[in-house]
C-alpha cells in the first residue's frame, strides 16, 4: 500500500516537473497558408473509412482495411514531390517516433496518404522504405503509405477537414501540415498542427485516441493531469484536475497514516492487556 501511494505521488511530481521543463516547447509553429487551405477540425466525427486507395505494394485497400478495431491510428496527408514542407513533416514525424516508447504496428498504426493523384505506389514504396528504415520491422507492418484518385483523396480529406489546393502559378500544392488521430473505430479524436511534434504530445494523443487502452497507468494519470490546449497546440497541465488528484492523494496519505497509527496503538494496548492478564510464574 505504501509503495502504491509513493508511486502515485512520484507520478504527480513528475507531471509538475514535466510541465516546467517542456513549457517553452509547447508552442509549435505552423507556417502561414493561402486562402482555401487549412484544417477544419471535426472532432468526434467519423473518417471516410470506405475510401479506396492503393498501398505501397499496389494492392487496393480501404481505410477500414487498415484499422483493426482495437488500435488507434495517426493519419497524415503528404505530397511526396513537395519541394520542402512534406519532407520536413515526415522527417520530423519520424524523429518523434524514434523518441517514443510506442511503436507503429504495436500501440498504434500510421496511415500516410498522398493527396497528389499523380503519385504512384512505386513512389510510396520508396518513401516507406526511407522512413521506416530507422524504426524497425514492426513499424514497417504498421505504417502504410497510400496513393489514390482525386475523388477518393477528396472524399477522405473532406471527412477530416483537410483542405489543400493546386497553385498553378507555383506549379505545386498549397497545403497545411497536421497529424490527425483516430480512435480504433475511426472517430476523429485529436489534431496536432505543425511540422514538428513533441513525443510526449503524440504519446498522449495516442493514449487519448485509445480511450486509455494503450499505455501504462502512468500514461492514464498523466492524461488526467494534462489536457489539450488548442491555443498552445499541445497538452498542458490542467490545474483543476491536478488539484483534485492532489487532494485525493492527501486524503489517502492521511487515511493510511491514521490507519497505521490506530493499528500501532491497538497493538500496544493488546500487548499491555496480555501482560496484565498473564499468570505469574513461581
């Protein structure tokens, strides 16, 4: 019992320290985007799970085929021929995955969709080989690179509020950068915007998308202490919940202390009574 209480106290202390240590990193910058380009957050809505694409092997798959009903999914949109932004996004995302204890193909899956209908499974296969090389074989099984038609791309993008457009004068796409988190049944649970992401934020978003089925007890306590702040584009300490947890721990510590004191006093009284009633020996 004492060890359990001590562990919970350590978790709360860690939460406070983590907040102080990572506060400067919470503001993740998002580059400005042209009109008609952006992300309309559709939290609580369903992804277009019947949208059809080709995976990196050329096989036709639906989004639902890549969701097993028990594992949360991170969805992102890229343009592999993008001269800068998409490469930075995937490079940063891969670095985040390297820093996480969670692994694609285990605690969560990743679906990366090209929003350029001109891109092929061959291009997707080269990109997958490049990015999963540093993550291991299990990640290769859990990170899917998809290409598809304009119609299917538009259907999937519309369902999650991802807006992009072709800029003829620049001969390239204008588009936002974001990670979209899906629950195992395809419900949109969280968006993280920008090109770089703190591993702690991605981990908490995965735990949130799983409804607590992924991660440890510590993850669930931290998710209770931290809540997503859209202005900071990150998870920040939630003062009310932290005070509630602190109050509960205080009551538990006091209760255990009183119980130990009562048990000690009772033991002393019983020992005294036994000495008083014990027959004297000749």
